[in-house]
C-alpha cells in the first residue's frame, strides 16, 4: 500500500500536506490511486456474488450469473468514478471562496483520497452480507467524514473555521450525490438489465 494511503490512516494531517505537494508537482497523480482502488469494490463484489453468494432463506444460497455480476460490477466501477469526478467539480466550484484556488485535478484528487476508506471497504464484498456491509460502510463513512474535515482546510490552504464550514457543505452535497447516483444505478440494473439469479439448496 503506497505511503500516502498509510498516512491517511496513521497521520492524516501530514498525509494531506504530502498529497497537496504531490498534486502540485505532478498533475493527475491521483489517477492511479482512483482507477486502481476503485477496482476493489467492483472486483470483490464480482467474486462474492458469483462464487460465495448470500442466503435469503435457510439452506438456500443465492448467486448472480457471471454476466449479471459483470454488469453490476462494471456499473459500480463507473458509478464510483463518476461520483468522485462530480464531487471534485463541486469542490472546484466552491473554491471561488477559497484564498488558494485549486485546479480541477487537485479537487478531484482530494475527493479521490477522501473516498479511500470506501474503496478499502470494498473488500467486504468478498462475503456478501447485509449486516457486514452496513457495519463496514458505516465505519468507512465515519472515517471519510473525518478525513474531509481534517483535510479540506489543509489541502485548500484555508483558515480552520472557513475550512470546517466548507467541509460541511461538501459533506452534505457528497451524501446527496452518493444517494442519487447509487439509486439511479440500482434502478437501471433492476429495470433495464434484469439480473439473473442462481439459487442452490445447501445440505
């Protein structure tokens, strides 16, 4: 795991300073982080839904067909990329009130690194479980919120008070974007692509 990612979980303040310097020196440096880590939820969910499955009733395991799982995971991957890009553009739009004007790449990069806990939470997809998903995504949401409130003032070179206010705005919009995009993806998958389920009796 690259050093900036480790620092996000051990020394978040220093991590944001390092990430900002890296983005200033190498525009689009965040792309590798985003494109690779966004694969974790998609790949793990594909494995979990096709090889492990989940149980809705006693002695019955439900899985997705390979084609349906592939459709779901490609859509999830594209949804993640779209969501991060939208958040980056929103942060860039808000930067009109910042003392230091970040570039679009820097804003998308900030959104990508803030979403890191959600990317890593994707490993839970290896074992599809409603309660595991709720617990892991809840923890990821809490830590991403922490990274946002700690990181925005540092990354944008703002006063702490202004940074916290802007972070609250970004958090609210981020929640709206997340819910909207996920709901649209789910509706498209169920109503247009019509997933194929494979049921098997255990024992």
